[in-house]
């Protein structure tokens, strides 16, 4: 047993190193994301050295390339490299490529570590993700408690509660995509005490997301309520089991309680309600107008360069011409705040199709398997459902922000994709 544990430790350590990517400090750099990309490249280099020089691993590349998300990540990355030859600014394409190449490499390594060890790494990795979630909660809540200690709480104070990422929108997205991991462990543990602890964690996470008031994360949070409820009623058509409503309650109730308490607190302070703040998502809202302007420019670029785009990483170059009337100082629109439109503008239909297929194949795969599981599974919050929920959160963020450029959001996605790989491998076996 001891030998098994010792053999397990290196892979487990690498999973931890991947998971804490979002906690990497910026070391004084102005670009926090750049520091995270550099950290990820170091971990990937060490991981590849370990895998290829360790006698433990006998890797069959065909097995891994058959996994569609990895295959299309590679196609997407290679097409990004090819864009160097036609980019408006070829250096930007190279810089973007050397960042994004870390994604298929990281996914490949995570798949290897998940597959080669006979421990329940899905459960263990979920625990690691949750541990990081707790650290993120600490970094976020600490300034909040300092604020309310010395002054009466005001909604506007949420602007300085930025968490470990330094940005409330990125922090909110990072928190939201980790909630499905908690849902999964609620299902795996039968102890009411453990379920209660995990449920409390869901509550404090959901409340913080509401506190930060990032629109994409709030929409995702609502989806994390509605989707489980929908699937619960679908599954109970054929299955009657005590644990289904119990797990649903432990997962959904904390979010609903958080919304109610948040609403009551706002009413007490005569602040805007959640509904009122959500109503700011309209054409008159400054942030919305900015995004719509970016979307329009991106669509124009797609129509102008439909097949190949303007080159990877070159949106910020072409956006200057479109948005020059709104640019102040040295600030330019680095991202469209919609990954799909930005990728379409930079890499054309070919690049956009390869990127979308990364998500389409897993979605089809999961829905087919979940359809079958409804006929025999006793619990609905299984690994497949966790993957579906996490993918939903990432999709919502992709339509309002730019998670494909942020390692802190990409790493949880890669972890759930490696979970899907394990699920597929287990089914094939």
C-alpha cells in the first residue's frame, strides 16, 4: 500500500500544481495573466520530462488523440500557428501561440495522470479544486470583513473585493466553475455531516458571487439552479430514490438561501435588488454598449475575412481602427468579451469551427450517456453531470468575457475534460 501511495504522489502533485494556477502572484508584473501563462509553461515542461522519462508510463498516443477535445484543441492551436503567415502583426500571433500551446499540453498531461493511476482521481481532484476554492474565498472575503468592521456595508464596496485574481469578473467566473465540483462531492459522500459542510461551502460561494455582482457569473449561478432541477424532474420520471431530492436540496438550497439573504440585506440598506441590477443589462448600459460595439466590429471582421481571419492575437490590432473614437490614452480593446466572436475574427470559420467542436463533441457524448443513465442511475449528480454543469458555466462566461485567454478559468475546464476522458475510458473498458 505504501508503495502505491509513493507512486501516486508525483501525479497528485502535478494535479495540485495545475489547479493552483489561478493563485500564482503577479510578482510585480502588470499582466497577471502573463505570469500565469509562464507558470503553466513551466509546469508543462516539468510534466513532460517526468512522463517521458519515467518508466511508469507506456503512452499510446492514439488512445489520447482519439479523445475529440484534445484532437480539436491541437487543430485549433496548429491553425493559430499557421495564421503567423498571414497575420497583420505576426509577432502577436507567435506570442498568442506560445501561450495557447500550453492548453493541449496541459490537457494531455492531466489525461495521463488521471488514466495511469488506479486511485479515484476524479474524487481526489475534485477535492483539490475545492481546496483552491476555499483559498479563493479567503482572499475575497478578507477585505470584505475589514470593510464592514469599520463602516456600514454599501453595495459599491464590492468593487474592491477582487479576490486572488485581482479582478471581480475573473474571480466570479473562477468561483462559479468550481461549484459543480462541490455538487459532485455532495453526491459521492453519503454522510449528512459531510453534505452539510459542502452545502455551507456552496452557500458562501454563491453569496460571494452575488456580492461581486458579475453578470456572467450570476447568469451561471441561476443556471446551476435551473439545470439540476430540470434534470431531476426528467430523471424522476423513471427513478424514485431518496437521495435524488436530498442531494438536490443540499446543492440548490444554499444558492436559493444566499439569494434570499442577499436580497434582504440589500433591502435593509435601501440598495438595488438583484432584479434591478440585472435590469442594467440593456442597450443603455455603458458596459453593454461597449460589448455590443465590440461584437459588431468582430462580426464585420468575420465577414471581411471569413475563412482565415486577421491572425491569432490580432483582434487588438484591428480594433484600433474600428474603436479609435472610444480609445483613451494607451488603452485598446484587447478582447471582444466574446470568445467565439473573437476567435472567428482572428482565425476565421476554420479556427472557430475547431474551437466549437472542442465543446460540441463532449456535449453530445455526455447527453447520450446521461440519457442512458437516467434509466439505471440512482443519483443524478454524477461525474457526467458535473462536467455538463461546469461546461455550461464556461460557455456562459465565453459569451460575455474571454476565458480562453485566462489560465485561471481554462485549468478547471481541462480538469473536467480529463474527467470525461476517464469516463469514456471506463465505459470502453
